[in-house]
C-alpha cells in the first residue's frame, strides 16, 4: 500500500513539473513569462532618466528631457549626470575663449614727470616736464585671425567631445541595463531550478521510504537541492547589485521588472550594413584635432612677427609754460626668442595629430568589424540556444522525468538532463546579454557625428 501511494505521488509530481517545463515553446521558464503586474522599466525609460533620447527604432516609453537636462530643485534645468555637466561646461569655456580670442589689445595710458627734485635750476618742480599720453599696441602678422581660428577649432572639438560624452553615457546606461536584465533572467532560471531540485528531493525521499530506491538517491537529490539554493541566492544578490548600479548611475529608483520583450528580441538577419567611418564620432574628433593643430601652427608663425606699439603724448614744460607733442614707436627685437622653436613644436604636434588621425581610421575599422562579428555570433548562439537547443533540452528533460518515474532511467540520467536544460537556459541568457552588449558597442562606434556650425568637414 505504501509503495502504491509513493508511486502515485511520484507520477503526480513529475507530471506537474513536466507541464511547467514544456508549456513555453522557447525562452526562459514558464513561471517567469506570466503577465507582469507592474509595467516594465524599459531601456527608453532608463535613457530618459539620464537625459538621453529614446533608443533608435523603438518607441519612447517615458518623458525624455531634451538637451540632457533635468529639472532642478528650484525649477531650473541642470545636467542630468556629471559627465554631461562637465562636457557642457567645457563647451561654455571654449565659447568664452572664442570671444576672448577676438578681442584686440587694450590701449595703455601713460604719464611721467621729469626734471624734479634735483639741484640748482631743477630743484622742486620749477623745471619739471610732465608727459601724458596713450600707447596702442598694433598686432601684426595676422595674430588676431590666427587666434580666432585656433579658438574656433577648439570650440568645435569641445562640441564634438560633448557629443562623445553623450554617446558614452548612452552606452554606459545601456550596458548597465543589459547587465541588470541578464542577472534578473539568470535569477529566474536558477529560482526555477530550486523548485525542480526541491521536488526531486521530495520524490526521492518518498521513493526511499517506499523501498523503491537506495538512500543514496535521496542524498544525491539533497546535494542537488542545496547547490541549487546557493546558486539561486547568489544570482538574486547579483541581480540586486546590478539594479543598484543602474539606479546609482541614473540617480533614480528603478521600479518594476525590466523589459523582457526587449531583452529577448534579436533584430536583423543577413550581412551587416556598410558603415561610413568618416562620419563617425571617432574620426570626426580626430579630424578636429588635426584642424586644431593646423591652427596652432598658424598662431606660432604669426607670433614670429613683432608687434608695433604706437604712442602719442602731450608734454608740458613748466619752465616756459609751453606744451609740445611727443610721438613714439616701439618694436621688440627678436634677438633671443625669434619664435622658431614654437613653430617647430607646433609642426611636430601637427604631424602627431595627422598620424593619430590615420591610426583612428585603422582602430575604428577594426573595432567596428569586431563588434559586427560579435553581434552576429551572439545572435546565432541566442537563436540556437533559445530555439532548437532549448526545445531539445526540454524534451530530453521531459523524457528523463517520465523514464525515471517508470523506473526505466536511473537518477543519474535525470540529473544530467536537468543539468543540460539549466545550462541551455543560462547559455541563452548569456548569449542575449552578449548580443545586446555587442550591439550597443557597435551603435556607439557607428554613432554619426552631428552637424556643428562652423564645421568645414
């Protein structure tokens, strides 16, 4: 009688587990695919919290502040994150430097009194000569236009760097979101494995009590149950840490589950579209550095031309109470420093900038090719693991459970099938995470450079 009851309980338990395992055709556990009580916190919402526009090709699910700013405590706008604030301040500083570069030298007021406090006829101020006038420096050699060109090039570079900072922020937010979504999925997979292990331990205990199997099966199931619980607890902590990291970056609380539909979506088939690297941020930034170096050479050459100072004075002679005009010209003699060293330095920096630009072309092409390969490989792995691979693992686990319940398979075969199913699910999650991470890096590498006023690309 006891053996009959135990057999009935085994069959009922395994039937319930098999139903839970085989109900979804693909993807991760059925227990985690039920309708979510709370709306998902999407990637667009995360980007919006960071002041970024919605991801390309996806509808926005949150209100997104333009310009990367968020309302401050007093109602004013302030940068959403320090990196954006620093980049914005850098542009403001370069803009101010551009205005400074266009300013001309200030005139200089001069006055002097001669022939006072001497002896004889020059005692006191009876024979003093007072001179009052203005000196005006005149910049020669095109110094002012050269300064303006250099400041304009630096302003353009600062504007490009601001766009780079925003692209880097988008990548960082996306990667943290991917990590949080992946750890959340792993936690769900391992949580279901705990349920399977607990059920297997209970069934093994009943079969041992009925005398159908040896106690070693119960001990083996107990070890599996303990290990599954430890792994699930570790995955839960990792998921919480990943969510905390995302909240820290966004400086906001992330509520509700993350977007499962986005995480499990794999876009595109076939070869990658060609990329024009000349229009990417990396190449445009390198070209801006070349233009800045060119402008610096122009400034260095202009500095080799001495400036002329023109002065005009009125001199009063106290002895005769007469007034006379004094006109002066002054020009430095480039005896010790003729500016050639500065020109040589600027030309060397110009050569360096040109070489770095060529290196940036090679690096960008290599990085884009590597990212495209990683995207394709991860997508293929995810499609295989989440499609036929997962279906085969689920079917193998189902057959192993039925065979074990009927005494046709031993416990080792069942445990091996369950382990294979768990590994396949985790491989699927890992492949999805690798796919989205590679796609995010590829999007960052191929981000088109913005059109900037004064940019003569």
